[in-house]
């Protein structure tokens, strides 16, 4: 553990925000960026701010090379079979929407989600239900907030075309048993789309090992620039999908009447891309790989364990999700009946510059169903320290004592 | 209630601080929603409450707890005091505009817009200068025989009376304004010399005799006495030169001013002026409304014309 502390101190030097004395516990919303990522973005704008994949000059070639390098880095990071399985998007939401609108789902097709989905993995299916008459089934979690495999198994049938689940919940940090879920889905003839927004930044994901069909995640939750994301898809599936958004750079050629789409991933990357973002995301993945998930998980669990233990002493405080912090990754989402979650979050900021999120965390459906107004969510990452956790607990106790 | 309070406070701060304008807009949105019977969905109150309580918590947990617990009550108290403060500020501005004093007509308390009380200062009849400590509400023309004093445009509908002293700085300040007022408007104008300093006491009989000898030339004399240096008009030789320059018969005036009949006339006029309850100069009456101290021109004109605003 002492080794970790030394490492964290060194790591924190890469993050400019820490120089200001801020305590950033809102990593589930967006992580901080190390200098390496910021430098990569700046390098693009300063040294080769050109179009990729179009022009022939040397600056454009460099952009194309750097973007493809980022694609390769991300493919390797996920252990994808080929880099063409990586589609750059703006965020997880766009990745999920791309699949939702490209799969060609029709009336009677069933899509399964869980009761803890982020709006990004709920609204698209509600819209398809309204537009095309698909059926949307929800698997409700068990009492301990873990995934109900039994209920899931019962819901699977020939009509289920897609199982779309959040791999790790942004509400309580619980990670679903993806391997088993995917096996069962495939057995039933369904495809699986995973919302990896809260999983990919924190856990090693091997898309081949898990046999994932589609995986959407955001760059900005894993040290990457804002507005960057990735949709991984098995190449054979991507090849069959109709592009969701079409236009520039998606076609090999066109006439006034016809067009010929490029193969994946180009056919899904319409219009001029966020080259700086893509290159920055490549740098972020490189950085994460260097840190290593063993350390990331160990650090998050240590912090979560400490905070969970300390929060138990606060009267009436309810932690959303399993009691065991090891099942909640880096997320500690809690509420105290009768006390305003927004006020707690704002006061943490005011008293000690501690940034947490408050509200319903884009999982309104879950909060509405449980009749809970909202929660305070502290989400830690590998660069957070035990001292910060101690400060958080101390300030929280102080605040709660006067509310 | 807090939103309204915050909107008022932030609007004022926003005049000087651009960084507070967004907050003011947020507060306005909240207030507007409340006024249109919709819930305030911005969370503005909660945000501000948390910030205030949080900031206080770093200094005193007890104070923070109290603020948190009684936030609404404190908001109400602050709101009411703010409203009262705005009301009094507005009233002060109105009074200053209308009467030249934040406190109202002939009220001599502190006025932020006239911090030295220049518009209320008078040379007191006791001889010293001050901000007027007599009973300002009692000045009146009731029962005062103005026929005894120099007048022009007799019979005009409006009436202006200036009771002042040639050596009083405040009368000297008001005099050109009153002159402008009577030259811009047709009014029955009466001037009464009420010396508050000994050095100009001797001008009482001279003025009486000058008006008696030639009423038209008297107004020239009056102008010259107010426009000359105070030290000069304290010397009889200087005043003699003035009288001579205007065309008065100096010998006749000197004879007149020392006569017993003049002496009793001067005393009679002095007694008559006391009926106004004068306690300092200048005292200007415009259509029976008495104004103590030199007022801005807008005040004189507004009262003369009966305007609500100038």
C-alpha cells in the first residue's frame, strides 16, 4: 500500500488540476486529463492541424497516421481482432444510438435492458418502441442491486434481438456478469450491446474473451478529451449494419443517384472528425495502459472500502447498491432521507473544494421507481488519495451534523 | 422569498460586477416563475443556501446550523428590511428631487445626496450659521402684511416672497435663483430684508427710504447689494456710492433713514416679519409654501408652477 501512495503522488503530478488543491470525486461523470493527453491535443493544433483521410499533403498524412495509430492503440487495449472494429464517436450515447438505429429492429423485436440503465441506454429503446413498435423488456435487479440472472434467463426467447446493458452501473458501481449474460444471449440468438462508459475506464475489458458484439464507451471518463467516444463492434456485424449518419467520408464514390459506402469503420464516421480528440484519446489509452488496471482497481477499492466504513457511522445514511464496497468499484452513491443531496454536494464544494455529483445521475427511471429524490455520488479514480478520502469523510460528517 | 431578496441584491451588485450578472439572471428567472405561479426549477435558492451555509460552516458550525435552520425566516427578515430600505431610499430620492432635501420640505436631517446640508443651511437669526434648528413646519405668511415691503408686479396670480439678509451667504446663494424665477415668470415678488448680522442692520432704514424714494431704483440697489462683496456692503461709504451710482438723492436718504418715523417703520416691519416664525435666512415663500434655506432652482420652479415633477 505504501508503494501505491508513492505512485499516486507521482501520478498526480501529471494532472494540473491538483495544483489548485481541488478534490475531484466526480470521475464517473468525467475524469481529469493528464498532461500527456493535453499535450497530444495541443500538438495536433500546433503542429499538424489538418484534415485526415482526405488531402494528400504531409500534414494530412500525419493526421491520418496519428488517428489510425489511436485506433490501433484502442483496438489493442480492448483486445479487438482488428482495428477496423473501432468506430470513433462523440460519446457512449452516440455509440448506443448508432447500434439502435442501424440494427434495423422492427415491430415485435425485443430489446432487453436493466432497471438501472443510464438514459443513454433507455431512451433510444423507448423511441424505437414508439416509432417502430419494438418491445422493450426490463430486467429488475435483485434486492442487493446485483443483476438477476434468473429473471434474465426467463426473459430470453427467440424474439429477443438485442440485450443492451450497462456493464458497470453509474448509479451504484455494480458490474454485471457480462460473460454469462453474453453466453446466454448468444444461445438465444440475441446480440449484446454493452454500455461500457463506467467499465472500460476502470476494468480490463477483453472483447474477444467476453465475446461482446458491441461495446460503447466514452473517452472523457477515461482521461480522454471531452466529446470523444468509441463504439467497438465485431467486424462481421459492423459490415452488415446500415450507417446511422451518412455523408462526407463515408462513401468510396457517389453519383447523382447512387453511392457506394466504404467498409467499416469509415462508413460510420460521417463528416470531419474530432482529430485532436481522437489523438488525445489514443494518448489517454496509452497512459491508462501504463498505469495498469491492477493498480486502478486496487486503489479504487481501497478508497471505496475506507469511505464506506466511515459513512456507516452517519445516522440514516443509505448507500445505494451492495453493502460490500468491492462490488461497487469506485462509486459511493448515498442519500440521507430528509436531507437535500444537492445541498450536501454544494457544501462539500464550498467548504473543502470537494467535487461530487448530486441528483439522479441520468438514471431518473430508477429514482422515480424507488421514490428517492436523488443521491450524492462520490466517484474515485486511481489518482485520488486516502488523504482526500479522509477529508471527504470529515467534511461530509461536519456538513451532515448541521443539516 | 429568498429569490426576490437575492434578485434585488444581485441586481444592484450586477451594476458593478459582471460576474454576478448570471446569478442575477438566475434569480430573476426564479422570481419570474414565482410571479407566474410556476415552481422555481433552477434550484437557485438551494444553491445559494448551500454556498452561504457552507461558507459559514468553515467559520462557525453553530452559526451555519442556525442559518440552515432558519434560512427562510432570515430571508423574510432581510427581504422586509430590504423593502423598507428601498422605500426609504426612494422616498429620500423623491424628497431630494422635490424639495432639495432627502428628508422632505424644510427638514434638515442628514441627506446623502446633500451631505453638507447646503440646501437647508440658513444664517440663523441669532447670528450664527447652521442647518436650521427652528421649527421648520411653522413658517407661514398667515397674518403677515406684505404690503409693508418692497413688491413688484402687484396683482399677479403667483406670489414669491424672499426674506433674506444681504450678508447671509445662503440668501446670496438663493438670490440669483429667485431672480431667475421671477424674471422667467410673471409673479408678485416681495423682498424683505431681515438682517441676521449686525453689520447690515444699518441697511434696514436705508432700504426702507430707498424704496420710498424710488421703488424702481430699489430693485437695482437690491441686485447690487447682493452682488457686492459682504465686506463692502458693511461700509456705509460703499453703499452711499452705490446709491449715488443708481441715481438716488443721498442726502434725502440719509435724512430719511435717521428720522423717528423711519425707525418706527423699520421696527414695525421687523415685528411683521417675526410673524412668519422665521428662524434663519433665506426664507422663500412661493404661493404660501415656505422654503427654508437655498433650494435648487428646480424646486422653486416646480412649486411655483404647481408641477408634480420638474
